[in-house]
C-alpha cells in the first residue's frame, strides 16, 4: 500500500480525538515560491465551515500518526448534512 499523500481536490477525514472526527477538502496548494508546500484546507464541522493553510509536513505527521484517511466526495457530503 502506498503512503497517503495530500492532493488538491482530495477529501480526507481527520480524527482529532476518539469521539471527534472532522472532514476536510484540499482546495489548492503551492508547490513553488514563497509558500512552497502550503495547502488550503476547507474543514467541515457540525457548527461551521472554515478554511485555513497547512504545511505538507503537518499532513505527513497526521498520516504517520494514523489520524487521517482519504474519503469519497459522498462521505464528505454526509459530514455537511
């Protein structure tokens, strides 16, 4: 199995704690220049939707910790509803 990598237009699920899981989508990313390896995430919670930047290294740490998995667009939509 290949290691999970962050990709633009991908949907993911992040386990914050045993009873809290958040879905997010990667909106866009920069591979060059001043903001190299920075991605914009849009997160969906039951209360609100928000966007913030993340470095690729933090995403890799989440994967290494087993806290993130890729999900389908249907699963992401279910979080919104």
